[in-house]
C-alpha cells in the first residue's frame, strides 16, 4: 500500500509539472525545436503522457472527466495560440491529435487495468 501511495504521489507531481511545461512550451513565441518529432507527434506525446500521469495520479477521478478536461486544455491552448503577439498558429488538427492521444492512452489503460482484490 505504501508503494502505491509513493507512486501516486510522484505521479501527482509529475502530472502538474508536465502540464505546466506543456502549456508553457505551447505558448512560447519560439519554443525549442525537436527535429526528430513532427508537430502532431509532439502533441500526441504531450497529451498521451498527461493522460497516463493523470490516470495514475488521480485513480478515483472518472477517466471520462479526465479526458474531457485534458481535451479542453488542448483546445484552450490552440485558441491562445491565435494571439498575434505569440507568433504561433491555431490548428484544429493539433487539438484532434491531443484528443486522440488522450482517448487512446486511457482506453489502453482501461483494457490493462488489473481488477482489485476485495478486502
């Protein structure tokens, strides 16, 4: 039980740190360039990671609500990227990539979720 609490505690910190980092990178006028990954792959990696960490960090929070909130954050980032001063561009396909990654990760986690023993 103690091990599970440590993992969940680490996941909470990692989730909030990754969320802050992803939003900060998305709103930087000139974010660091990652040459090996395309734009959609970066979106999917970020939001897939957030979905995984969110599900581990908050196991009692309904997965559908987690997916909804993360997808909303992805949409909000795209809207904010339309601000001219940021020199970014708003692309609905980025939000779709975010949402597909979220749904995919949470679906895989649901399939592989171990049934809990009754105590």
